[in-house]
C-alpha cells in the first residue's frame, strides 16, 4: 500500500512561517509542554480549590481571575491535535490499531508508550520546554541551551534505539 505523504521541505518552510507569524503576532514562539501544566493546574484548582495557588509551581498559572486554560498555547496545542486528526482523516490514515513490532505484545507496547510519554513530559518541564519549544523556538533565537538540547535529543535517541530495536524487528 503506497501512501503519499506531504513534502517534508514544504512542511518545514510552512512550519518556519508559522513560527515567524507566532513571533510577530504573539511576541513569542511555539511550544506545548506548558499546556499540560495549565491543564494540571486547572484540574488541581477544580479538585481542591485554593490548593494550587498555595504552591509555587501551579500558582504562576493562576495569577488572574480567568481560567489557566484560557491561554493561546492551550488553543495552539488543541489545534495541532485536531489538525493532525483532520489530516489523517482526509488522507484515509485513521486506523484502530496499536502499531508495534512482532516481538512485543500490545500491553507491553502500551506500557512502554505511557512510560515514555510520562518521562518525556517530566523532562520537558525540567528542561523548561518541549521539543517544539526548545528546538523550534529556542534554536531560532540561537539559544545555546536549545542547541545543546537538540543534540542531546538526537544522541539519546540513537543511543537508546539499540536497546529497543529488537522490539521492532
């Protein structure tokens, strides 16, 4: 089954234009890890009113009277997810399956995916930005730490691929 994908060079140029537009209109770049912190802050505030405002981490998302979910990055992340879903729908790529290698069962694959997602989310907040925030925004601003982050991401991926390669062969 030969499926066509978008031209990666064209998508790269369009992504650069989105980043430029973001700098021009919002005064800052893109990133999505703060969205999940805002969702967590809203959830804690909903479950235990006042508790999130006492702590240092969530209090920065609850400084004014509006919901922490009323931020442009929340809508950017929502739009990216819905845009990806729409793209998959119009290109007939939506399938109900768990993509995995032949030597791993579905529950192990889902556990590894969950563990990787949790670890990535924690690391993104520790690094003060996700890959889109660090690699796109930080690198476009020529931030030294963001360049180190990008090289570390690629080096870490290549280093750990050796251990997980057998799961996909």
